[in-house]
């Protein structure tokens, strides 16, 4: 179960042993029962961990509480024991002192810290308990072998209490020295070191608030266990509610590999999005981006699917200063008045897509290696449609994090519908496992071909019989893309709190340039988690079907063709992630969702009305920006602030100005670096004659001399100096794409 998963991942750096463990838990009064059996193999090589999960519960697992001295473990254990009708074991009082015949303090004085930890560990390994609440000592996690042993008997639950509160409690208890603390070493340093140890040793984190009572903490523990027991994984937006309760649990790994649900719907969590309290959010305000991401995603991912220790590793590999050029990863900076920019372009391909696509490939490969439903020889082809930024981010992410994994990537893009820099970013990438296909059509055509390929059973059969390939997705239709977008929307709000622009709990507006509805959906989920976004402002360009839908309830593309604009990443008429939004706003009415999107597919139009439309309009504000207005916004913003916007961010800035409330801060998502659209922004600044016949490299130099706000994106220069090495242009028909997929499969 969870503890077995943690055992396999947490101790992989320390051991070269192998173990197979089955553990269980039963929580009193929970009527929904399932079985979960976990089989784990432990290796010293962190990239060679193999684990699978089947479904089995028994009634013998322990609930193991871990935390700093003063975190209230013993008190919480007693409360849990009473509520859950389980025996309680306090390692200090019930094991160590009776075994040693002396007080803990005396034993510590006799042995010294090092030998004390060894003696304590040996004692812990004598504990033979089932179905119990076990309260560890604060120093038990310092003994690796003992923690391996006790962790194999149940869940390790980390009571993560604020350091300030711990110090206050220890002071009240008149404790000024703990195990491991040498003379002259501040207690704060020891607690910091302990925190690092605890961070590597838990299955479930309970984020405790400042001065939170043991009774409240115990309720959080019970709630966390209930969530795990009731979790059905993921369901399709088109799946009947009645079928959810009887289905086998669908794991994160499964949906990452599948991409699109078999019924054509999009996957969403079966349970409601968790909501954090104000006190819990306050714990994250002064944390780094990675630490915020870990605590947010832990609440969104079942540890059976992806253990916190592995998630931590993936986050470290995704968000670091070798990959991202800003130490804050996605910083918030003041633009003017009540407007703030959430800069999402500091990643390797200079767009917000890097947020997801430096993390998701790691999760995908992990799912590929460990998913119980795959055969040993299964290989995957990631099929992606891009309107500009996704393609290069997918290619970079999978090349960086999935090399040698048996995963190939095919990117489809509208040949004449992206910027020159965007095209070079994709076509300059070489490798035997990547293929870039230009399509003589628009983005909606590319996206339609991707969806058709997923539903093409003949193609699936051919790929299976010719190399055991399967198709999967990396577009925002996959849940793995949305998770990181929730994180940076949350982090943007917390940055304003950290900068003391607002107080925690104050409302803000957020304005997002929107095409496929994925980024603004991330803000919607952040709002559901408790972030007080007052208005979600959807900013469209001339392809403004979303604006019309929000204001009228009618989604109509019957007489529309995609207009090519200066903001190609949102040149989209069919916003795929709108399906998820309607599913949630309709109280998970899958029948309505099926009806709407069947009508869109067959008739190019659907309509919502009544209470649903009212609820949508309470959540969203929809406005759009013309090409001329986009150009003027770039020019005016530069003249008044010295900041150079890319066209997509300019769309959002224009709309933000339209709906502005000066009394409420507005976070504008800056989704791309201006240099990806150097010709467009230079023309907007009046350099039409100057840029004529200039190379892209020369245009970059011009732009960098004009402003350093923001500074030039150095990695883009590498792309523009490259030559096309990986592009084919296809006619706008599905048969040519299908043929290209088959040919590509032979090259992986």
C-alpha cells in the first residue's frame, strides 16, 4: 500500500536490497471498502525503481505518526485511537522506557546522540503491531533500517507543524536540547535538519496550521485517510455517474498513457478538488516554487499513483536554475498601477508551456515503466497538435527527460499559422525519436487529426501489431498538463502576498490570453482549491468564439474560419478544455457534456442556457482584442512602462484594461517572451523599415538594444542560428498523417 510505495522510493538511495511487501489499513466507520495490494522492488538506482499496484485491502495496517518533537504526535495518536477504536502505541512511553527501565533523558545522557539513535532504532524494530496508531519519537526517522521496518507496517503520516510553533511548544515544555543536538548547536538548526529528514520519510503530509489544535489535526488525518479510501482515481467527462461507483479505479499513470478517454471525453479527478484553508495557504507564502508545487500537487495526486518522494525528485529535475533562467521560476512583477505580470516565459522554450512540459514527461515515463496494465515491450508515440508553443515545449521536455525510454514524439502544426521563431524551435530539433509535421491547414484541423487518430481503431491495431506501439497525448487535453498550471496560478497569488501587495485572503482578478482553455482552467482549479480569484478574465484575439460563448451561451463556429493573427498560440476556434469546465459547472452532468460536444462535432454549434449559463458568467468574464488594438497595446505599454509585451500578453493587457477595477490587483499571465515574435513587436514599435530584409538574429539584436525589460531570452538565440533538420509538410488530409505515423514508428 502507501507505505510500501514509500519504502520503495524513499530508501532507494540507501539500499541495494529487494523487498516485496503487502500492507493494509482499515478505518472504522468507513463503509466504502476496496482492496489494494502493492508489490514493490527496491533498488539503489533511483531511476530503476519498479512498482505496481493491484487492489486489495486488509485490516491490519498501522497508522504511523511522524513529526518534530513538540508537534503533538502523542496527543493526536490518543485522539485517533479513540475515534477509530484502535490501540495506541507511544514509542517513548510504551516501548523505550519500559524496555530500558530508565527515562529517555537519562538514556540519552548515558549513550550520547549517535549511540542513542542506534539503540532506539533497535528497539523500534522489536515492535510487533497491527491495526494500531503508532506515535514515533522525533528521532526515529534518523535510523534508516528502523524506519524501513516500521514503514512496511502501514502509512507514515507526517504532522508538518510550523517551526515557529514547534519552538514555542518546546520552550513551554522546558526542552532546550533534543537528540542530535551538540553543545553550541542552535535548536533551530537541528529542527531544520530534522525537517529535511521527515520530508523524505512520509506517505501523507498533514499541513498543520499555526497554533492548530491536536483535535483539528486528528480530523485532518481521518479526512486524508478517507479520501484515499474513497478515491476512484479519474473519470471521463462523458462517463455516466452511475458507472463511476462500480468501475475499477483508474490511476494517474493510466490516464497519462491514454491521453484521451476511450469515450472521447477528457479525464478529471473522480473526487472533488481539495480546498486548503487560509492557515494552510499561509504556510506556503514564503516557500520556494518547488516547495509550493510539492505541497499543492500532493493534495491533487494519490500517493498510490505517484509517491511524494518521487514527485519531489521530478520537481527538482523540472524546476531548477539550469532549466529556468529566473531563480523564482515564474516571478510576479509590477507593471503599472494595479496590474502585475506573472512571467511564465523563463523556461527553455520561452512560453508558459514549459511549466507543464518539464514535469509531465517525467511523470509519463514513470507511468510507462511502472503501469501494471502495460506489457513489457509496450512503446508509445506522443501525438501533439500545436498552435505554436506546445510543440517546442513537448520536444524539449521529452528529449530532456525521456531519452531512451522508448517514447517517440510527433508534432503537428499549421504550416503558415505560427511565427518563424516558433517554427525554428521545432524544426531545428533533431533526434531519432522526434518528428515535426507541418500541415497545410489551421490548428483546429491539426487538433482534429490528433483526436481522430486516437479514435482510429484500425490505426491502433496496426501500431500494436507492428512494434507494440500505442498513441498518447501531451496537449492540454491530458490531465498531466493541467496539474502544473494549477501550481503557477496559485504561486502567482502567493507571490503578491509575499511581496505584501495584498494580505492573504484578499481577492484579485486574473486575466489570461486564452485559446484552448487550458491555462484559464488551471486558474479555475486554483480557485476551487481556495485561492480567492474574484474574476477569471478570458482574453481572446479575433478568434473570439470563447468570448461569444461566455456572453451568450452559444458556441457557434459554423460560419467561421480561423483568422491568422499576431498571437498564433490562441488562433483556435475549438477550445478543447472547455469540456472540463462545463462538466464541473454543470455539477458533473456527463449527459449534458456528451450532448454539447456531439452537437459541436456534428453541427459545429451548441448552446447552454438558464442556471448553467448564469453560473458560467459568474465565473468568467470574456472580452477580445483586435489586431490593431494588440499593436497599440504593445506600443503604449512600452512607452509608458518600458516593458515589451509579446502579442499574446498584449491581448491580455488590452482586455485587462477594458475590465479593470483599480481597487483590485490584476494578475496578467505573460505567457511568452516577446523575442518569439520579434518582427511583430518591432513593427508595433514603429521599426517597419528597419526590420526589412533583416535576419532573425539581427532582429534579436535590435530588440535587445531597445529594452532589457524583460531581458533577452538567451536560449532562443540558439534556435534561430539552427537550420531546419526535421520537418515534413503534409496536405490537409488525415490519410497522410496516418501514413506518417506508421512510417515514424519504424524509426523509434
